[in-house]
C-alpha cells in the first residue's frame, strides 16, 4: 500500500497532479522531480515514507508529466518556478523546504533566489542551473531541432532493453538498475508525455553556446540552509560546477555520493538518511 495519496488541483494553466502524505500541521517539504524519464513517484518512492513520519510532503508532477497539463511550448526553469509558486499559492502553502533532483533542483534554487520568503531549506541533487553547458553541448543543441527525442521515447516504450540501457547511463553501478525500476519507468512512459515535455524544456533552455539558466553570482543572495547532494559519477552535471556553486552560498555544504545522476534510486537508503538528517538539523 502506498504511503501517499494521488491528488489533483486546478491551476490557471490547467490540471496539476501531485502526491501528498501526512496532511496536517507538520512542516511542509516539496519534492521536485527531474526531467526526461522521471515523474514524482519515480524519484520519490523511497523518500516519501521517510519524510512523512514528521513532515507534510507534497510531490508535484511538472507540466507535461503524469497528467499535469503541459505548457505546449518551449519553457525554462523560470517558467517552472513561476508555475511552482502558483501551485503553492493554490494549495495555501506559504513556505516549504525544497528537495529537487536535476531540473527540480534548478527550480528549488530559482525559488530561493526569486522568492526567498517561500523557502525554508534546500536540497538540490544533481542540480540543473550550475553548469554552463550540457554534455556534448553543441550536438545536444542540434538534436533539439530534430524529432529524434520523440523517436527515442517511442523506442524505449517498445523495447525494454533500450530503456534499461538508458537507465544504466544514469547510474554509477549499472547492476543497480533493477527489473522493478525498468518496469516502473516503462509504465510511466506508456501513460505520460515525458518525451514531448522534455523536448520543450531542452528547446527553451539550450542555446547554441550555453544553457540559459546558470545562476552564478545569484547564488550569493541565497542564505537558506542548503545541502547539495551529487553523484561522484554523475555524467550529466560536472561535480566541479556543484562544488563551485556551494562555495558561493553562505550556508551551503556538499555531500558526494558514490552514485550517478539519480542517487535517490541508485542508493536510496544513503540518500534518504542525508536528506532527513539535514532537514531535521535545519529546523533546530
């Protein structure tokens, strides 16, 4: 039996789906999933039961993912940030800690920069917004102009071996990609619009020379307790970029895990302990 309930809420942009656990007067934590193959239930399956012992947990699905109405156009981290603030307003969530992976980490940082009073603490993992370029940036930019992304998602839906290979690229240890995870992601891909939504994000964020969202000195304005978590073998976001980001923030530290780009699924017990301990300490 799941430790959360599936909910929907109507926003000006359309319907939003989310997971919620421990509804009440407890402190609120927002869990912000990444792009690509992800959704709220995939990234946060093992963290929600741990956090909901003491926290009110809300894990939204981003526009275009798992039934949430999409933008229908290219979009950026700023668009997602504005969407998140509207989502919080609609649910009457005034302040929250934010835990985000990749794209979700970038939105958490954006929120702390642009709406600091809405944020209590931050845990950006494998975060977007600290590196100037994507891997193989110019080639990746050219691919955003072609329909290959949609084709790759269609192929992964049809061929589990291709999906497994893609997931192995997110892990430091490919053996940790379990049949259960492959099945779970395959089910998401059969029912969600991940491919189209991620293509629109790439189109919005990628220019020929760099990514649009790179926070740089904006991070100096962030004074919230912050724990960066990063996989030592993350192939998508350079560890040096995260180290530099942590040095710009007065109350930030970095924990490096023996993992790839999806540490909460590769090493969930270690990841959960880091997050729970940090958020408990941030409240002291």
